[in-house]
C-alpha cells in the first residue's frame, strides 16, 4: 500500500485537485455532473478534465455516464484505504495520538436529546421543512435546528403556506445564518445535514464535536417556474421526499449502531428520492 499511498498523497497535494475531491466528498453519495463541478470551483472545463482524470487514476473518484452527461462521485474505498494506511503505518495504530474522537466506536447517546442541524443556502424552504418535520416526527428525541449559508431573511411564502395547510406550527420557524450555531455558546451538534447542493459545495469550517454529517441534496423548489399550482407542486415534492427520509432517520436504532454504521445509514437515506405513499 505504501507506494499507492505516496501516489495518492501526491495527487491530493495539488490544491485544486484537493478542492475538487473535497467537494465530491461533501456531496457523497451523489454523482455530480462535470459542468456543476466546474461552476462550483471556477475551473475551466479543460483544466477540470485533467484534474478529474488524475483523481480517477487511484480511485479517489469514480465516473459514470447518465445519457450524454458524465458524473463523478467520491471513491470511498480509496479514501478508506488511504486513511487505513496513515493510521496503521504512520500512526502505528495509536488512536490516542492520531485520532481526536473520529473513530468507529459507539455513537454517544448519553441519555439525552440529540442535536440535529439542517443547512441550505437561503434557509427559507427545504431546511425549514426538515426542521418542522423532524420536530413533529420525533421532537421528544431531538433538538432540531436549521440555518442558511446566505439566509433569505424570511421563510418562503409557498413553504409557509404548505406547512400551515398541513397543520404545522410555523411560529418558531425563521430564516437565520448558520453563524448562530458556530459560536462558543452554540449547541454541539450530533448530526449536520445539507439539503441543497449549493450549501454542500461551499467549504464550511469543521463542526465542533465531530457530528455525523450527510448530504441530502434536493432541487430548490423556489426556482420552479410556471403557475402557482405548478410551483406549489415543487414545494410539495421537496416536502414529501424529506418526510420520507426523516421517517427513516427517526427509525434508525441509534443506540445499537456504531458511528460507521450510522454514517452509512444516513448516507443511504440520501438515495431515498420518493415521496411517501398517499
């Protein structure tokens, strides 16, 4: 593994290749179109193509074709091999020296309510849906929050109307900046979910407490075009998919899963793209 690790580290030693790989790690398990990667990173398509080819050599990313589009996904097997090598060989398997809590050990339930944060760009629809839904589904087990990287300042009217029509209490919901949850007095998060691709594309600082993080990207219903009925349908679809995922999340046996299994489970929920049956 040593020579492979040296090659892999050399590939990741280039700042722009590292940037592309980190973006795809944040977007995992989604496969991201090359054009979207170029837009998010500001790289020219020809330059990005060279970087993507380099990252594919050691399996750091995987390529798949969907119609005429090429999509790329982080290669978790290669990432795990690299981390295993660094831990076993370079650290000589000393968790007290090389690890700061990010282990595959038991998830710390500690007989308390777990803190969950949902992030999107505007914090006006998708993340507010998730906040309201999880609070309704399992509010006795979770403290639920939402925030935006560039908050709109107020909830989207279509989102508010949908929640009110379904009987949700919308009074606690407001559009706010994620900075509220990163200060010294902020609650320590156990889970952090991004629910829009743009928020996941941004290089946000690491969260204190090393929460389990996942990307549950959904199309932005606020960008839907057409009549009010057509736009309302886009909000309903986003709500329904999140409702399905959050029922699955709340049903996870968290007291019996280790961190690795729990991370895999929340990643898998990102692939649940159907609304619940009527």
